[in-house]
C-alpha cells in the first residue's frame, strides 16, 4: 500500500504544481495559484501521516516507509527551489518572461550555488531523519531496524554535499581564458588585441 501512496503523492505533487502555474499564468488566478503552490507540502504531510497510521496498524516496517518520510523532508528542503525553477520556466514558456539563467559554473558564484544546494540537503536530511525517528518512536511495528541504513545513507549524502561546497569555496573553478564572467556565468568573450607590426 505504501508504494502506491508514494507513487500517488509523486504524481499529485507535479499535477498540483502544474495546476498552480497554469492558474497563475494562463488563467491569471493568482490567489488560487498561491493556495495550490503553498499547499504542495500538504501532499507529503498526508503521505507521512498515512505511513505512520500504516505502521501503527501493524504493518512491518520497510524502506518504503522511510521513503515516504523522505518525501516530506525533500518537500521542505528543496520544495521552494523546485517551485521557483518551475515558475521561471513556465513564465518564460507561457508568460513571455525572460529565459531562466543557467546555474553558475565558475568562481564565487558557483561556490554560493553549491552552498545553497548544501543547505537544502542538510535541511532535507535533518527533517527526514527526524521523521524516521518519529516513526520508530510512535509505532510498535516490527522491523524498524531497516531504518538504520537511512541514517547512514542520508548522513553520507550530507557529508558529500558539504565537502563539495567546501571544495568549490577553497578551489573555485576558473573560467576559460578570455571569458567574461558575471555571477559565475559566462556572458561574453574578450576579443584579443591585435598587435601592429
């Protein structure tokens, strides 16, 4: 049942996101759009509560229960950035907005970008592990030892993201020679001066 709920929540997230953007830019219903977009985390919250009820009902704990908890963690940590990304692309495609800028690749701009990703990952990991702990504490379901591996896996993900961010801060990626860079993005190329002989 949990697998079905996880798939349903995933589909519902993207459907509600699409409806929220469509009502904003195609129908110009900003209030309806705001309600839909703000309500996105509710989908994952409902999934988590159903997961808790399933375990308290006597289901054997499995990795799918932990996955359901991770959805809410992702929704809080990465949800706002996903909505902003989708909003920018939808505005460009249907609302006449500017083309979204690519992620920064060089210098301090890339470093700031990596630290933003790291922060989102740390928030997602902290919330997910807290929710998994709640599942263990509030349910007497057998097999909750399966959750132990999630502490290790998510801990490793947090460490890797932090190491990557530190590396880009200490050793920033240099742009190609002759590139004009603004906020970590190449905006043009310098024309080499010709020497008269």
